[in-house]
C-alpha cells in the first residue's frame, strides 16, 4: 500500500467507527428512552403493555394499600384521570398522599401499572419538574408562593 | 464581617477585570511592566476571595440568620461541622467555592510560573481572569451569598437533611478542584492560540495541571458515588443521573487529554488535537456547571431554580465555549503539525484510547442533552437512563479496556504487537483462568460476569506485567531487577497504578452487578433473615434523639455459623422537624471487600417493618480502585521530569514551533 492508501484506510476505519457509534446511539435513544406521561395523557397516547414509560402525577388520597410483604398499591392522578400502580420495594421517604411522584415501569395486561422505581424528592418544597409542568399545563395546580 | 466579605468579593471582581485586560494588552504591546501586573493581581484576587469565603463561613459557623443564605440553609441546633460545610451546601455558597478554587489555581500559576515565557504567562493569567470576571459577575448579580434580611429571623430553616453528612465536607471541594483545575489547561490552550504558538514548554506545563485536575476529579466523582450509595438508601453506586453525567463527561475527556498530552510532551505530535481536547474538557466542566446550577434538571444538586441564573450561565457558556472554539478555528491551521508515527506504536495506542474516550464522551453527552433538546423542540418528555448507557457506553468501553495493557508495552514511533502480546501471555492466561473459574464454578455467573471478571484480571495483571517487563524480569538476576524496579521513573509507576486501579474498579462493578443479591421483606422483631450465607436477626426499633432530629433505629444482629452474634448493623429513619423531612440512614457492614447493606422502609400497622437487604460482593473495590487511580496520578506528578523539566527563563525565546 502506498502512504496515501494507508492514510485513507485509517480515515475510513475511523469514520466507520464513528458511524457505528452514532448509529448505535440513535438506535438506543429510540429503543431505550422512556417517555413521560400523566394519567390523562394515556387516553390519547398509545402505550403498549410491557413498554417502559414514566408515569407521573399526585398520589391520590386514600388509595395507598399495603399488601403482602413489601408490595404497595396506590393510584396516581392528575385530577382528571387516575391509574392504579403497584410497586414492590421501599417507597422513598417523601412518598405521601397528595404529593408529586414519578413512577417508572410498564403496564401489565390487566391495565395496572407495575412500577420498578418510584421517585419523590428530598425536599418538601419540591414537586418533580415534569409533574409540576404537566399539572400547570392542565390548570389544576399553581406554584405556591410560600416564600 | 459579612460586609467585609461582600466588599472583598466586589474588589475581587474588579481585580479580575484588571487581570483580564492589563496583561493581555501588555502581551500585545510588548510591555514587560503590564505583563508583570498579572501575577500580583492574581495572588491578591485569591486572597480577597479567600477572605470573602471565610466571612461567609464565619456567618454560617456563628448562625448569623440576618444573612439570607444562612437563614435558608442552616439551623442553630446543627452540629458545628454541618454548619461549616453548609457554607457550600447551597447555590450561593457553592458558587463562591467555585471562584475560590478558580482564583486559587490562578494564584498557583502566578507563583509557580516564574519559568514560563512572559507572554504565555500573561495570556494564561488574562484568560483565567476573564473566567473569574464572568463568574464573579454571576455571583454578584444573581446569587449574592451576602444578601441581608431585615429584620433578622430568630431561627434558620435547616440544611437539607440529605446534605447533613460528612460527604458534603469532601465531595464538592474535591469535585471543584477537578472541574476548575481544567480551567488552567483551558487558559493555556487559549493563550497558545492567542500567541499562535505551542512549544515544548507548553506541553510540559499542561500535563501536570491535567494530572492534578484529573486526580481531584476522580476523587470527587468516587466520593460522590460512595456518598449517594450510603446516603440515599437505594444501594446503587451510579444512576446515570444527568448531574452525575455532568461530572463524568469532563472526566472522560480529561482522561483522553491526560493521554494525548503524553504524546505531545514526548513526541510533540497531536499538538492541535491536545489543544482542542483541553478546550473541550473545560467546556464540559462549564456545561456541567450550567446543567447543575441552572435548574434545568431536577436532582439533589439543583438547590434552587431561578431562570435568570440559567440564562446568565448559558451566556457565560456560549461566550467561553463559542469564543475559544472560534479562536481555535481561526488559529489552529497556523500551528505546525508534529512528528509522524506508525499506526502500531505507543502513539497509535494512545490515539485509539482518545478515539474511544471521546466517542464515549459524545454518547454520554447525547444521552444527557437529548431529553432537554427534545423537550425544548417538541415538548415531549423522556428519560434516558441505564438501559441507554448500557447499550452505547458499554460496547465502547469493552474494547478500550481490552487494549489498555498493550499501550505501555508498545514502543514509541513503531511498536511490535507480537512482542507485546508475548510479554502479556501470563496476564492473558490469568485472565482466561479467572474467566473460566467464574463461568464454571461460581453459581449464577452470566457470560457478562465471566467476561467482566476476566477483563478486570487482565487489566490488573497487565499493569503488573508492565512493571515486571520494565524492570527486566526474566532477563536479569533478581538483585538487578530489584534495583531497576526501584529506579523506574515515577510516571511508569503512575501508569501502572492508574491502570491497576481501573481494573479494581471494574472488578467491583462486575462483582456487585453480577453476584449481588437482594431481599425485600417485612419483618417483626425477633425474626431472622438469611441472604447469601449471612443471617441477620431483627432486634426491634429503638427511638433516639439527635441534635436536630429524632430517629427510629432498627437494630439487627449478624449471627455467625455457630449461632453466636458476630456484630450489629443498624439502620434508621430520621425525622427532621424543621423541614418536616424524613431520611433513611442505611446500615452497612463491610466483610473484606464486600458489604452487607440494609435500609429500613415503612412501618406496618402490626408493628412490622419493611426491610431491604443487599449483599454486595466486592463493592468497596469500586471506590478503592478510584483511590488507586488517584495514587497513580500523584505518583506521576512526582516524576523528576515534571519537577525539573521546565526550561529556564530566557529573554529571547527560540521559536521552536513558531509560525510567522
């Protein structure tokens, strides 16, 4: 091989490598990113059972049921619709009725959302940003000006 | 005292403007006097910032609630250590720490830079002054830590309970020393672009700064990871949270910079690339600051959200990143390219390292920014988490780790892969054996686990092989070998240690992810639970009172094979009345390198408690490996070459790589 060919092959290999990495990245973004929904959005969105999503809203008052062992069921609501969620594990310290939460998981065939993680925040002033934005957009919640 | 601090901060801002303008003009006009202004001004600026910081720390330590920031983030009942660390446990104070470290590094250049060419030093200090000026202005305009309250409240609102931990004393300062340390490399690069010249002394100067920044950043990230691990009670050590990524991206780019700077220093090749990498690394640090401080992300680190701050930092970001890249585009073609090398050589291996690391940085960048971009464009909200990074970052790291042991064994300019492979036979055999043993004899080992363990052993043995080969193992008598070993350059030990640490971290990650076990159950007092050969008996919940919290402490006794108690683990639910917040204190028992990790959940109506228990094999190696990597960096810094290598000051500098 001449020097020119050598250099060319190095450049082609480099570009192929970057191309593969880019392709993989966009494939992964399409496959592995999970979308955020609020209960009211689910009527219009098509979410397959088994598809990973994030479901956010407020923990509906009076719906927290503790089941066998560490399994907990509760409803997440955006004051328009509510969705039943089950979760096995330790709930975050700030998990309370009427507080904003984000749950991540997928719908089972029975329409119950099975969460494998539940997020609430470490501060009582907090409302998860996605939940706050969603509720504001629906006009059911205003930012409280406590300070 | 508070007003003194405020005044010192304003003065420091004014001085940073002087530091930015006067030496820069002096370097262009050729005025020695004006260039000499930079040094003393940088040192004075640091002293004033330190005074300002001390004033704020004093206000925190003495619980002066007439200062708004103290009122919002402190409480008179807090232990003194948390009162002090609370100084930077909030937005305003942490920005002050940021500029304190920035001016500290500027002062270091001023003090230790006496052997730098005068114009280079002047330009470096000017760029450093410009960064300082932007952030001083940011603090004074949008996040003044000295704002007073009138009338002064009687009691404060307490520090966020999650932050009331020793981790806050260590993690942010280390992380900032790393983040901001890269500003020096950035300033050197921009200064080189302004001058249109990079010479050998440039590389010799940039490499130690990169090492220092990298060392601290490694420590800061590892400490943050360990803190999150034990404090948040979720038992995870890395969450691919955008804020974690924000610190990880400069680390990846910085690691690439560390390696390309070696090529530049030794072989004066890859000059332009190294310069670009130095700019990118600090740009990623700035991006990290923006992501964390602007409140575009929700996380433990986003203390308060104020849109004006976000816009302000975005402006700083655009100015510095855009400005430096534009300067690069204009000037880079005027810099001379360096030496040539064969693809299979030490240089080639380091280029490959850079290719993988920068691509990995780019995937992390995409994963972090894509959700923000998507939300801005379409309004759709997505989250990109571990599954994305496992699929993109993972495949990039595997081949990179596999070639690491080859690098140090290849010669400069033209290397021999077969000779290197021959020398690595023993390491390869050890890795293969570890892989087979893991795959065949360890219960529940997946292919990934066997591969991971093999790779980790490969890295560790590869690092040891490097030392053995360089001390002449097998070709000379043991006595000579020992003497050679002791006489090896410190940087060889540094490389070996850093690569060994990487192997240990990998072993910890694979061990925890592949062989970790976990149980969630609800327990009554007196019940026992068994996990991976460890038996625990729940003794019950015991209430206790802390200085500014009350807690229910769940006590567990570890029972040995003989039925006797071997020790105790306790985990607590703490309630902080001021903030009406509950936190979980996890209970950890370390067994060799592994840990038994326990955290308490909710109490049931029948007196039972939900308990989550993990067995995390080799987990401490994750952070232990990082400490070994830091030791490697420290070792490299002690290399003779870096201590005495810089050339003596000369009035007329020979333009070794100048352009005209």
